[in-house]
C-alpha cells in the first residue's frame, strides 16, 4: 500500500503496539459513524475458527491520499480502498461474517520484515477464509443488468445447451432462451471481463485457494463458481454466447475468459497445489499477468506450490529495497528449487519472450515476465494419451492402447535412473547428464516477429492478415528446406516428406487420414483470405479447418535442419552450429550453445527446447 508522502508516519501509527507474533494475522471490522466508515483492527492467531472473509482486489496505481480512522488513529488509504470499505461495510451487515482480511490494511506495508513473515502465510490466510470476496468496483447500469438477470439466464443456457448436446444442428436459441435485456446484460458481462482483476498475478492464488468465492460489484453479489460455469457452458462448451450476444467477445475479453477456465480447472478438482511437472505450463500462462514489481512474480504464486517446496522457499522472502532491486536473485533461487523437484525440468520448456530478459539471469532460468514469442507447444504432449492432446489434434492421431503406452513412455523418461540436476551457487551453471544428438545446420525463421498477439487481432484486420501471410511464408520456406534435406533439391519437387507432416502435427502418431488432409489443405493456405467470409464458410471439411488452426499453433517456431540429415522445430533463437541434446529426465530435446562461442549479449546455454522427427526414436 502506498503511503502519504506528506505524512509518512500517518500509516504506521495505526499499527503501534500491534507487532505480529509468529502465525498471527490482523483482521478488521467496520462501523459507520455519521456516514463515515471507521476500522477496528485486532490480532488473531491463524486457526480454523476465525470466521473471516478475505478480500481480493486490485490496488491500482493511485497514491494513498485520503484518511480513514483505524483504531481511532488516522490511516491514509487510496480513494478506491475507502470506496470499497463503504460497500464492504454494507456487505458485512448482510452476512454472518463480521471480520475481514485486506492485505493493504492488515499487513503493515511499511514494515519489510512483517511483509516477509506474512507473505508465506498467504496460503493459510486464503485457504482458511470463510470465503474470498472479489471486489469488482462500482456498479454501472450494465453490470446491474447482468447481476440481476444472471440466474435466470443461467437456467436458459442450461436448457438450450441440453438440446444442443442432443442435436448439434438444433436451431439457435429463440427469444425465450435469451436474456430479456440482452444488450445491457452482455455489456455488463463485457465490463466485468475488462476489470483489471482478471489480469493481475496476485489474484490467481487468491481465488483458487479458498473453498468459497464470491464477486461483489457495488452492493450486488454473485457466486464465482457459478460465473465460471456460465462461461464454460456458454463459451467453451457451446456457441450460446455467440448466438445470443451482439457484443463481440474478442481481444479484450479472451484473457479473462481463459483465466476463468484455468481457475475452474483447479477449483473443480479441489486441487489447491500446482505440482512441479505442471509448473512450466502455469508460469507460461501467467507470465503476462501484471504485478507491481518483478519480485512478485515468484511470491504471488508460492501459495499454490506443493507444501514442502513452499516451506523451503518461504525463508527466501525478501522485500527489502535491495531484494526488490535484485529480484533476479529470487527468480534464480526459485528456478533452482524447481529443477530439483520431480518433473521440475518442465520450466525449460517455456518459450522465450519477445522482450529481452535480465542479463543477470542464466540461460536456463526462464523469463517470468513478458509476452511469449510463440506458444508453448514443444512440451512433451507427444507422450500424452491421445485423448488428452489439444482438441485440434486427436482426430489426426492413433496409437493402439494409448492409455497404457503413453504413461509408460512418459514415466520411463521422467524416472530415468541417470537423471541428476545440479546448479553450483557460485557460477549458476546448470549441470544435467545427457548426450548430444546432432548439430543444427540451417534455420528458417519468421521475417517478422510473431507472438500470441496474432490471436488478439480481428480475423479480418490488416494486422491479422499480415501476420498470417508471414506465417504461411515461413511454413512454405520450411517445406522447401525439408525437401532439400530428403530429396537433395527443392525446385520442381511437389512431394511432401512424411517427416515434415509429422512435425506439422508435433506428433509421430499421425494417421494416413491426417497426412492426406494436410496435402489437400496446403495449396489452400495461401488463399485463406481470398474469400472475405472466412475459412469456415468456404465449404471445407472440419479436418481441413483444424490444419489451419494447427498452423496458428506452430507460428513463431524456428524450423531447422541438421548435419545428420534431420529436421525439427525449436523455439526462436537457435542458430546454425547449436547442438541438439538429450537430457536424462527431460521429454523434449534441448538446444545447447558452446560457452566458447558466446558473443556479447548471448546466453551461454540456450534454455530452449526442440522437437525433431520420429527418426530420433532409435536413440
């Protein structure tokens, strides 16, 4: 919480004589006197029976400038926080909870030692809360319409979805199956999705950990799980949103919808811990979420880690001025701890970011912040059962007894007896047993940098078309290189090497049907926008459309050939002369760069991954 620069003592005065002992927290209650909200704060030992609600909200960037009374003393807060306290007071009077935990008030933000002891308690604070209340700010006529009609529309959606599941060709929802005040209802939903709360990192663990979660917008309350189920039923599992709304759920709403989908995954399963083998994926998904300062990238998610790992990391919390300035030390410590966990090498599968990372970070330590240069798709999915693959691919794959073979294959890799990871503190060099397979000879890269922003443009916008054209151009140049590798030339060669199609789907288990579909669709990729109505209205088969989706998934990857006559895909940044290696205990292959060839600004060892064709199976 920001302090008042004009009166630096005003904030801390409310905490006088209230130093927290081990495993203690502060909880507040509110009262309204002459129209003004006053706060009372008391200390409590963190036990199961406190009966408090924890508040999840966005601090904002406005400095603290208004004063509230706290234990009879002045407490400088932001105008947003004071506004929230007024609504929370009314919320408290209408619920059985009388105590509230708000981080900006219940933790002395001026006391770095206190913050260092309270941050490791975040998991307990949110897990033991009676509920978490997500503050969405002041209401608007549109959000009022959404909250008011939400329950009725949920029932309408479920009724129509049942018909849709029984008959995918059933008609669009009729007027009786739509919101009465449609424009206002969908406008209110869009305003909620645009809230900064969905884009902050700290809020992720705050909503996953508690048993019960609610959304508060002004005086209106909603169950968070019901909202996420509404998104799932109407957006991900059916076309209800698209049929009934005239509001375009596009570039601004997609991150929030994806956030709710991810949150639902953990809340539905009661899985309050992220295991090390899944952490690479989670860090990739969360790296674009916003934080106040870089050191938060670690501590904002520690509460979701396995308990033993969380306990080991807690002693490293350092919010001193030096600790915040040298945040990269915390990042390295975090990455080291993960690498020694079973499956922790998954962090090496994270793609690089468009932004350069700190020069203090070794190459094997991923950038935890920034926009990914491509999608994280070289991550060992080819060792997953086919039904667990991305929804665009299972139609193209077949493996007999996949449910048995895939886990056996994955476990044989992860449980390799020769696996050993060590990082010497003084040089931060990652040491992993393995062997070199081949050396990169030629690469094909996108002429324009591509990233997930590709998904954030309107499909018919000039920006989207330009990025699409660049992706197609890179794909065709990659095909030329593949033809040269396997046929000795590319001119006047029309055949497509099967190894190239295998790489396109990033899986060696592809079917003849998939190979034929790719060959059919390749000539059409270059004329995608010749019909302004788009791909799905040109009469193509569904499988052909999925090939175009797959092209979008692999955009941004670097295609390469090797001295040994192989081809593969890697994350951006590899170059001729780089070596391809196997790490015991790691699923993909890895790109290495010799320390002796390091140039200014280069990483000594590329912490990147590559996937090559099935020709490597013999190793």
